[in-house]
C-alpha cells in the first residue's frame, strides 16, 4: 500500500479489458462511442486496484514492524476507513473498522493495522469473513493477550438494489483471548463509541 500509489500505472490486463468490453456491448451500449472508448481499460485498472489484496501478504506487513515492548494495556486504532466489494453482486460496501489488541511482548507499528484492513478489504468479500480474517491475522501474527475487531459498513447491494434500504448499516464483531472476558470487551466497545474531549 504505497502512499504514492497511482492507479494509472497499473498494468492493463488485456483479457479483463476484453471482458469488460463484451459486458458493455451485451448491455446494449456501443463501446466505440466517445464516452465509452476507454471505459474497458479504466474498469480493468479499477478492478485490479480494488482486488490488489490477493497479491499481498498481511502477515508480512505486520512482521515488518513488530517491536519488543513490555506494554500490556489495550491498544486501539478506530475509525479505519474501508472499502470493499461484495462477492455476491460485486457492488461496493464501505465503512469503518475498529481494532484493539493487548500486547504480549510485542507491539506493532500503528499504520500496519489499517494496512491489514486494506489487504483483506481489497478482495471480493463478505463482511463477516472480512472481520474474521483481520482478527485471525493479527491474533496469529502478534500472538497478543487478546484482539478485537468491529466493522460497521453500508452495502450498496442493499441500498441500490434488492430491498433498497439506504439508511441500513451492518455491524460485525470478533474477539479473541482476553476480549472474550466481559469487562475487557465492554471497555473496548465503550472506547470506540466515545469521543475524547
């Protein structure tokens, strides 16, 4: 996840580009029309970007910034923006992830947690699995005392089609280790919903 990443530098997959062109034609449009001439290429680049998580190793991202530290209190990174594609309709879902862990001898660079979110979000997903994958990756790699993940997201497949409920959101959560204890879990949930004054 290079901060200077430029979608226009992505290699174009001619096969994907050809499929987008075919779909546009099958929908009744004319890909030779001025506004659509470059659409298959743009769509191909966009899809490569939105699914680049398949080519990344989230454990390696965490391992690249693990540091020995005796700190053993809760570490929270909240309001992490995420954007993903629903694997059922290939429409976007988007929202926020909240992550906490309690170190067990190692801490990790704070920017690595949002990067892990991006790796798993940039795949065809369902929110439930996305939550579990983030949770398990952090738990397996850092081996902390505990880890917690909560995701709140809006799904375009519910908003634009189907039931067309524009104001609905979906919340998923997962807990490992000490976060299975009621007091620890409640502290985390209280902290991610509170605003520091």
